[in-house]
């Protein structure tokens, strides 16, 4: 049984935004893979919501590329993203992340916008979008604003969305992926249909054996997805030796805040953070991982 009060299908982004502001206890629904579960729960926070449907807004389902950006509509499903040629040719880590979301049925329904706006640190798309310096385009009736994804997450499950705000698209700057190789690794207790215990996104730009730039982002390593900025600074200019890769991976723990939970201990997560970081770097440089 779903505990909802009503449903209204919006015919435009402006109408959806207006409805969110004028109808009490209203919430957006697109793929519904998250909100419908919450509506079935006994949590009073999600009881008797008025759903504003936006899944028919085709303008939010496109993926395009221009001279400066890749534009990803917020209603693109993970199946759309995994199989899109623009994504496959440019954003390997995001493609890999999309392929690891739930099972086929979930990937066919769940949207990247919902995955971000849910605010979960375990969101598979988030760490890859962090390394890609994603810019979120948000509309509120006739106003438009942009916010860098690393400034979007406030705390666990809380993001910078004001009443009437709707995430409409995600912009990926070309300068953030041109010349890089990338990798996303998800560790979960099961091989499919499981929440990440740790998610690791790595982007690497090199000149021979020297690190020109290294971008590192993590899910479930803190209350929100995070970039390891200090470790990235440490990596610049270093040679890709075993000792330096070890040094970078160990420094990650100075920036992350993994915790104990029923799914994994803090110590186990910390071990995953260093191990998966090293594994991703080794795979990106075409060498076997060395423990």
C-alpha cells in the first residue's frame, strides 16, 4: 500500500516547479524507484505526499554534446546512460557506474537526477560526477541557477534544493575529461542489486610515467560523497611507482570519514578505500594490481 494523498502530472518544468511551491507536502516522482519505497514505509515523513509526476517531460531525457560540455538530462535512466554513445566514448567511469546500479529493471526506471537528489552517499553516479566536475542546472519557475556538484551535498540525505527547485540537467565540462582515463569500482556484498559498501572513482592524466593530474572521489567514505583534494595535490608531478601509488592511497584515509555500520566496519571500509584506489590506478596504467 502506498501512503499518498494525490497525484498530478506536470506538463512542463515551470508547472512542476509551481506545483511544488503551491501544494503542501508535494514531492516529485520520475522513475519512482526511491520515492515509492519511502511511500510504502511507516515513516511519517513520507506519509500522505502529493506526487508531482515529471516522467513525461521529454526535454529532460536527452544526452547531447557541444564545444564545451556534455549535457545529461536529469530524467535519463541508467540504462540510457550505460548505452549512450556520447557517454561510452567520453565518460568511462560514469558508464561503469551506471552499469552497476541495481538490476536491469531498476536501471530501466531509475533516473540520474533522482540518484543525485536523493542525497545518499552510496549513490553510484555521485563519485564519478564528482571527479568529472559536474555542474547541476536547477530551475525554479522562470529562474535558472547552476551549482557545482561538490557544493550540492549538505549532509547525509540533505542537498541544496529549495522549495520549487528542480534539477533539469547535468553539465560535464570537456576540460574535465579530455586527456583522462577513468575507472569506477564498486564494492558490495553481492555482485548485483546491492548498495555500495564503498564506491571509488579515479581519473588520471599522465605524461609518460608522470602524473599530470589525478582526481579521486568516494562514496560511503563520509556522510556525503567526497573528493580527496589533498591526495590529488600530493599526486601531481609524482612518478607512477609502486611506492608513490601506495603513498597516495594511504593519504586517502586522512580525508575520508568511513564509519561502522551493520553492512561493514570502519576498518574494513578503510582497507577497501586504499585497496580499490590502488587497484583503479594500476588498471588505468595497464599494470596488474599489486597488493
